[in-house]
C-alpha cells in the first residue's frame, strides 16, 4: 500500500480551509436574510398590518434590516395592496469582497396575505 503523498494532503487541507472560509463569510449573510424573511412573513400575518400605512410597514422592515446589518434602503421595500390583501417584498443585494474576487448576493424576501 502506497502512502498518500504530502502534496495531496496539503492540497486537501487547503481546499477544506477555503470551503470553511467561504462558509464563515456566507453563512451569516444567508442567516440574516432568513431572519428578515421570517420578519416580513410575520408582519403580513398580523391582522392589524392591513390597516397600517405603507410608511409604517416600510419603516418596520427597515428597522429590522438595520438591526440585522443588511443593506436595505427604503426604495428596496415594495408594498402592494388590494382589498384585504397585503404583499411586502424586499429586493436588495449584499456585496462580498473576497481576496481577488467580489460577488453580489441578491435576495428577495417577500410574503403576503391571500
């Protein structure tokens, strides 16, 4: 049985370290987006939300986004209404600067009543 060459072990450890690094960078961003999605869904489920103004709902979403350190602006929050229906959508992106590469992660958490 031939032992595994040292360069292969080093390459495997480098790949594993890179994957763990990517996970450490991206996981919090996706987790905070999931929390924002849950918050938007919670707002649309509350009975009193239908009677609240668009500005009040928008400010609630913006406050939560700031709390989660997400780059959401007022014009990223879209509120649509129909008789008895409320729909809130948030479209934003997070720019992640990695060594030698920059990536924009696009998110669109939304929810609505039926």
